[in-house]
């Protein structure tokens, strides 16, 4: 396999642990280990205390798969496969589903592996570009017009990274119906699910919508446990899941035993864990509402509908790549330019999930005030 460098991850490899404030993080402030263990119940605490550091089941701990299945309406534990993070899940399912001569449609801008792994597997990829002038909305009619006889997969990340887009229920139902009619798999990247600003906006999970629906989840984003490196796929397409499980034998084989038990503890206490994440995001959304009101038109955004990221732009003749580089040097604050997504223009990703956002935002404002416009 030959695959293009992952621009976003190379950018973070250079800067993520070298700056004071990661104002572009996509995850939520990491859950403290001690506080997580306090959430353990009478079954999970002994699992942790008595844990032996041997291999785990390649499909994932049975109790963990049962807890993940409980996130969905139509899923049994045997419909779930656990991975070492969402990235491994993407890599495996793309390589199983796609090959030379196949066609996939992927929302863009977006996480690069969602389309680059498909390309590396030999598939042709059509990027469904979200447009700022449309409020970054999902244009289902335009997306479906890209279907070909060789289309095998549609990939939609919602809530969306980096724009914060969330389709309406009608849009989502139309897409699910189109995929079902065409016999196409729908990979719903739902790693920001449960971070809707209005709970009534939460969409049905991809796995619940159609037989070829695949839901991608992870503990890193909404659940604020990125350090566990636990992700999963849920699908009622058992034949596909068996093929993906066999492919996984050539990647990690199985996940970390401690990480699986900690993920189980968090999922058992998910209402408390998610409430913390939503509170952090809601508070930071208020700070950003004030920022974009006071700094218009130099900074502008389409306010996100869900998730822990947004995709604003800087105007006033300021070039975002230079601005971001100078901001790091002057204030130790990191933004993620749109160029990391291969996206032209002057956009950048800003994260809503870290508790140091008010301080980082103050430093951004101080620097912007010194920048000629």
C-alpha cells in the first residue's frame, strides 16, 4: 500500500505537545482517571481491581460489546466489533469494502483517512463538498447525483468535523433511503454523536437506519477518553463484520485490556460522562458567540449545530497559515488552518471541548489586536 501523508496528523505531530493551548482540539477535555474509577459499579470495579494483563478477545470484551450495543436501537452485541480507536476501524472497513473498480462518496472537508484509505485501497473517491454559503449543509440531492453503478460506499461524518454540520432529520432520512434503494453501504461516522446542542436534533444512528448501515463510534470525542484508544463498528451486516474481523487479525488483533474495562466503566455511567462533556462545550460555545460577535467581520463563522469543533474564517487580508504560525510563536496558541484538510480559503478549525478555551481565546484576541488588518 502507498498512501498520502496524513496532513492533519503531521501538523499535530509537530505542534500538539509543544504549545500551551490547543485551541483546535477536536476532543473534549480528558476525563480524570481517578474520577472515572469512582464511577465503577459493583461488577466493573472487580474487573478493574483483578485485571490480568493478558490478551483480550479479538472482537472486544463481551460486556463492552453489550454496552456499546445499548447505544443503538437495533443492535446486538454480536453486531459490534471493537478496535484500537476509530482510525483502525476506518482502515479495516475501507480495505474490506473497497478495491480497484469500486467507487465511494465522502463528505469533505473531513478527516483525511475517510477518503485517503479508500483511495489507497484502489477505489475511486468522489468528495461531496460542503459549502459555507449553504451553511455547510448536506446537499442530499447533489450527493446522490454522484452515485454510479460501481458505488459501494457513502461516508458521512455527522456531527461533522470540522464544520459542526448536522443534517436535518428529513435530510438524513432521504440519504438513508437513497443508499438503501441503491444497495450501497452507508458509513455513518458518529464519533461526535451525543454532543448535539439540542438533544431533539440527534439523528437515528446509521446502523439503525438500514441493513447496510455502519455506525462508527469511539471513546475519544463525546466521551472525553481519547487516551483509551477504544473505537468500534456496529452493523447488522454480519457477513461484512466477519470479513472486517478477519482483516483486523493483521492490524492490532485485539485491544488493550485496561482500556476496554475503563471504556466499559464509562459507558455504564454514560449519562454522567456525557453531561460533563456537554457542559464544557456549552460553556465554550457561549465564549465563542461573544468572540465572533465582537470580532466581526475580521473573524466570522457558521455557528455549528453539534459537536466540539467549528470552521470559522479570518478576513481582513490576513492569511490564515501565516497567522496561525505567528500565533503559535507569540502566544503558544494553536489553530488548525483549513490547508490541513486540503481546503482552500482562509478557514481554520477551532475546538470547543477544552477547559482552557477562555484563556486561549484571550491570547488569540490579544494577538489579533496587534495584527495589522
